[in-house]
């Protein structure tokens, strides 16, 4: 210890003043320690406390820091138990109130409850120095002793210098801590901002997709109304023409007209029938309600349709791969849904002139309560410039005379009537996937449908 250094005398009760070198060494050492960055405030205060105890033996150094509990500062106890905390809003040591050091050698006349050690069995002589900067109080530096030992003027001045240096260190550490919290808060706000931007982008993308669907729906609705009127008019005229043509054909056979005339009648009749097919497609496009709604087992519908088409498609070197998963009953029209499936499968076959594979998969999106049907081919794909138009009436990518451009329009309309939606994804020279979403029956509806099936309905 430094007893010899300070020549402590119990009789005199005053520390000697011959400590200028020690003063300078302590100041330099603490100045070097407090200059390190980043600051570990608790470690630095521990070092300062130990230096003070060597300089001011037999006093013990303690720091009482004013950290309000409302600010959430952690309770920290140094291994030497020299760091303590108190609520800055409470009444505290007179040294803080007066911003002057307080020296209490006679504990009979005055004592300080804030700076007394919690384990002391009686009031202790103490020296309290405020740790203040301007109007802000950071706490108190106190020297506690078992006996009253007065400080010389030099020791008191050194203590004030060390207290000022400690105050600057605490203030700087608080500033770094505040900056760190601000940095973390800013980073947190940046993360929230990025997340909000992502959500906003997703919302905008969904709105754009919905807008496109609404525009397409309006176009299809307008085309449907126009098609209905047009189809009725054309059907009436073509029906009259077909009736008169059949009469003429009979007369030609009865009167023995040349075979070339009868051949012409057959050609005319063939094209009138083609006009009728087109008008029937237009009527399907314009139909707004499903005429017969029953519980439909989609996996059975797919299996039946594939069995129906498999042999026909095999001639084009097209085969099927089924991945049928969970598929609860839906409400709909078996015939209309089969028409949609046939349209998609036929388009897939036509997109693979050299042959290929058509994959059909089913599953359930439990979050949306939607049944998912995916039809994928590995054909020629659809150009990005055309993909927004494929559901338009009379739009077709097939060769002239091989398609009317109504299949996908009718399919889109049918799926909408079922309360679902149909979307397409395609990459040129890689393939196309049509995805159908249909609302799933509630459990009560499914059970009721199962009872009807068991009873033979």
C-alpha cells in the first residue's frame, strides 16, 4: 500500500502534502485511461476508484451515479462494489445541491444517506465531490473512511481535478451511449422503412394486377353483350340460309343437277355450320350465370378428361403427367369446368408441335381457401407482347383457319362465374403454365355433398 508514501499519522490525522509527483502520475495515468475509445465506463470508473484509494488511503472511493430508473439504465455493480446508482429525481447529497465539495469529518453533526455505504454499521466520515457539468448532475464521488482524516489543500485540489476528469469521462460515455441508441433507432427505422417500401411495392403490384383483371373483365363483359346480340342475329340468318340450302340440295338431287352443283351446296353447308359453331361460342362467352351447379370432385374431372383425350393426344406424341393432391369438393358445373380443361389441354398440345409433356397438378391454398389447378406444358411459350391479350375474344396465335380465338375467353368467363380466377405464366421456348384458383366449399357443404353422393343423388 501507499502508507509509507503518504506518511499517515493517526495522531495528527492529516495526510502529508509531499505528493506532487504522485499527483502528476495519477493525473497522467487516468488521463491516458479515459482517452481510450470506445469507452468502457464501468471499467474506467473501477480503475479511477483504485487510484483514488491509493492516493487517499485509508479512504475508500465510491461513485454514486444519478441514473433515473425511468430511463431503463441497467443496475451495474462493480466487482469492488465501488459503483452505485440512485434515482436522480430523489433528494440527494448536499454536494450536488450546492455544486461544491462537502467534507464531513464529524458524523455527529452531519451525515449523508446517499453516500453512506449500505453495509456500514454506523455513520462514516466522508468527503463528497459533485460530478457536475453546467446544470447537469451526473452523480457524486465520495471517499468513505472509518476514521476522520482531513485532506490537505493539495489533496483536495487533486480530488477536484480528478472529479472533473471523471465527469468529462461520464459525459462522453453518455454521449457515445446516446449516439449508439440513436444509431440503432435509425437502423431500426431504416429496416421498417424498407419493409414498408416492400409492402407498398407488393400492394402496388397487386393493385396493378387487379386493375388489369378489372380492365379485362370489363372488356370481356362488353364483348359478351355485343357477342350475344351478334350471335342471335347471325343464328337467325344462318338458320334461314341453312333451311333454304337443304331444300335446294333436295331439288338438286331430284332434278339430277350436275355433281358440281351438289358439291357447291355441300361446301356452302359446311361453312354455314362453321358459322353456327362460332355463334354458339359467342353465346357461351356472353352467358353470365351457371345453369347447373353441383358438388364437383376436380380430381375425378381431371382423370376422366385425360382418359378421354389421352389416345387422341398420343398421335401427336403428347403424354400426360398427373400430380393430383388434396382436392376437396367445389361448387360448380362439371360440364363447364371440363370445357375449360379441354380448352387448356388442347392449347397445350398445339403449343408442342413436336410432342412433349403436359403436367397437371392440384392442391389447396389453405390460407386463401382456394383449390389450385396448374396445367403446364413444355412447348413454345407465349411472347411477352402477346400474353396480356390471350384472354381477349378472337385473339389467337394459331394458324389461320385452325382456331377462332374464343377458347381462352370462354374459359376465363367460366372460371369467373365460379368465383375464381385464371392466370398465366410463360417463358418463350420453355413452356406455359395456366393456374386456376377455385373457392373451396365449407366443411358443412362438403359433408352435405358427401351425404347426397351416398344417398345416390
